[in-house]
């Protein structure tokens, strides 16, 4: 099947990691320090998607002195900020039934790195620009 017509449900990551809105950035740091992905989906107490925290947004919220010889108490206190203070609120989402081409256009038009995947309001996964690029790059490889 050509990548452009492949459905998001076929390439999305379904093993997602979520974080609560009121968690502190120290929780996000612990996750980001131990995984190989760059987006955390932020949910409320009812497991409803409220936002997304990218690794880039996380780094912008921290003091640049953390982990250096210049680190002071005020630097480490930036880890006490709440996720909802730095996350992207109301992220653009997609359905698992749209195509890779449609999702690629959304990512490019909005200059974003990932799209949470919702099916009837239920969080089912996430797709990143790397997933989309991979779908195009692997297009036709199964035929060889």
C-alpha cells in the first residue's frame, strides 16, 4: 500500500506514556532521562487529553544551569513547576482513520512534531514526524 494512503492506525505508536497536569517537571525529567522519545501526553484526572509536553518545551522551562557546576537552589527549583504551566494546551489531534499524507500536511502546516491520536475522544496513540517520514521511506520496501 502506498505510504500516502496508509492509515495512521497502521503506523501510530499505541504504547503511550502519559503524565498528569499537576505533576512536577521533575517527573517529566525522570521520564525523559530514561526513554528514547520526545513527547509526553498530558491528561487530567478523567484520563482526557489536555495537552502535550515536548522535550523542547521541557528544556525551555528549566534553568540552563541544572546539572552544571553553576547550579544553584533557584535553578533546581524550576523542576518544581507544574506540567500544566509549560505544556502546549489543546493540542491538534487526529483520528486513526486519516491517511499518512493528511497527517503529514497537518504537521507541516502547523510546524509541530507530533499528533495525539484520538478515536471518539479516547486517546489511542501518538504519531510523530519521524513515524510519518518512516512510512514514506519504507514505502515499497516490502516488495523487494
